[in-house]
């Protein structure tokens, strides 16, 4: 793959701010869909749910694209499959891990993607993040840990924990690959390729696992359509925004997701608690530390 052609050119500060605002909105959607996914699992297996969700999202994008589907380039197919692979492993390994560990422990271990992103970039691109970026990452990770409430976790380590940590690494690679290769691709067509790849892979795994067809309960149908629409928009927006927003900066913004999830849970009657509130404050501080100067996508040395 020709990586030289995929590097983004410098963008104006206003462009960064607009795209970062869209990424913040994405985290709000993620936080709002957590309860929807949890409820939908009573009518479907995890892989079948993800397969239907991404498959419907692909159909929605196909309707939007129509004749433009024929304009998908070989480069977009390669990049979409590459990012889709990371996306698939992030979803699938986390789902399998949840079969043997608690959701709170899964959230704690998944949060490891926050420090993984700058570390993987440092190894891959041979360029260390700035001091402000390290401080922001440290604050965001500490906040994510607080929101996961590690004091209530079982610290045994088994296959579920190992799979979830691997899922966190896959999420880190997805974020890095988006910032590295999304530039030069049409964000809608790229999202379509990703949706098809993940939907097909998850559907195949659900068949192998014998999950069966989801129950077409009216609530499930409404939920899955809403989730699919959100997924289509989210992947398009990530492709679009990370053409100019760095992977490290995007990671800090994505760490807001558990904050919104906690707020939604609070509205639904759950208790956030002092530790959760502290976590939310730390994540916001992490964003503030790195918000003085718009971050550009890290180029290799």
C-alpha cells in the first residue's frame, strides 16, 4: 500500500475544531447506545447482533451512495478491509471476553486502548508524543479506570481477560489506521466497505457458534434499526474526522464515551458515585491539557 499518498496535509484550526466536535458527538452516541445494546442481547446472540447491526448499516449507506458504490477504488477496498479487520477483532474479542468476565472488568481492561495508541504509534512511527499528549493520555486513562471502579473488580486473570486486552489492542490499531490511511478515501464509501466486512465476518462467526437467527421482537427491530443508523453515521464520521485529527487526540476524545454512558445510566436510575464523577473530571482535564493547539496527524519520522 502506498502510504505516502495517504498522509494528510495540514488543516486549518477551524477544520480541526469542527471535526473534533463531530468526534465528541460520536462519543455521545456510543454512550447512549450502550443500554440499547445491552437490552437487545436478550433477543440475539452477540455476534448475530453485531452482524445484523453492521449489515443494516451497510444497506443504509448503500441506499445513500447508490451509483457511487461503483466508484469504490481498490485503495478504499484495501483500507476498508484493513480497518474492518481491526474493527471486527475489537468487537468480537470483547464480546467473547464478556462471556467469562464482568462488564465492569471488561470496561476497565478495554480502557487500556487509551495508553496503547501513543505507545503503538511510538513503536510504529518512531516518533514520541509530546509531553502534553502524555499528560492528557495519563489523565484520560486514570479517568477511565475510575469510571470502571477497579476497587470492585476480581483480579484473577484468565482467557476472558486476555481476549479483552487483545480487543483493546485491536481498538488502538483501528484508531491509528484511521488516522494513517483514511486520508484520500471517500469517507462514506470507506465506511460501507468496513460495514460489509464486519457484518459478513460477524454473521459467519455467529453461524459457526450456532447462535441462530435473532428473535424479531418489535422492540428488537426498532432497537437494531436505530443502532444500525448510529453505526453508519459513526463510521462515516470517524473516517471523515480522522483524516485531519491525530490518533492521539482522537483517542482522548473517544475516552469521553464512558462519561456519557455514565450520564445515561444516571438518567436511567443508576448511581454514578464519587469515583465515577472523579473519572469524568479527569477525562475532561485530559482533553483540556491537549486543547491549546490543534493536533495534526502524526507523520512517520
